[in-house]
C-alpha cells in the first residue's frame, strides 16, 4: 500500500467526491422526485484519520487500516463549486486592492523621497551661493584698518648722572725716555 502526503490526499478526496457522486436511479416522475432532482444533492461529509501503523509510519486516510492506532480525526465538508468560485473571485479582488494600495504607498514614498532630495539640493545650492557671495564681499572689501588706541607718552626722567669714582692718584714712576720718532701721549710732559 502506498501512503500519500496530506495535501495530496485532501486533493484526491475532493476530486473523488465530485467525480464519484453516486448516480441515483430516477423512479417514475413524481412532483417530489422532480423537486429533489432539481435541487443539487448536498455532498456528504468525509472523515480523514491520522493513523500510526505497527511499523511506526504515520498515514492520513479516509479508510482506516485495521491494526493501526488512530491518533487524530478530521471531518471535511466538500466545497460547493459556486461558493468556491465566489470566494476565489473575492480573494482575487481583495488581493488586487491590497496590491493597488501597496503600489500607491510605494509611489507616495518615492515622491516624498524625491521632495526631500530636492529640498536638500536646494539647501546645498543656497549654501554654496551664500559662500560665494561672502567670498566676493571679502575680496571686494578694502583691507582692514587697524586702530591702535592712543596712549599718552610719558616723558622719561632724565638719566641720573653719577659722579665719576675717584681714582687713586697716580704714582710717579720712573721716567722712560720716549722712543725716537714716537709722539708722546697727550698730557705728558716732555723735557726738551
């Protein structure tokens, strides 16, 4: 016996429900039988069980296996095709609306980002223009004049003159005759 995964089992069961609807013999046409034949038959509920086989494998089936331990049960109701189509269409409309809303939000965010970038570019351009105007103004301005505050000039006191220190008197030393042709220093007494 081959065991199929749960999604495959569920899909096969749904197909089996629609494909294997038992054909009921129609007795002689009576008003009650005509009304029941016109109304679609409500599909029967199916039960899916999760079983653990003696070898430890887990299976999902609608036909319980003898000797296997049943762990869980689910009851499934087959889907009405008209309701399924209506739900699918509603889901697609909702998905389209969500996609459109997300697209609008993305576009709005893109526009906000562009506005912020444009504002930054304008601010940078304005700053560059201010810097250029400041540089032009500095270049055209006359050189700065430095004003030193006036301080009155105080006359300096005259330097104090110290009297020369007295020198000890010169001792008369031996008289040295001047050299011939040399001029004596001034203030020297020369004998002739």
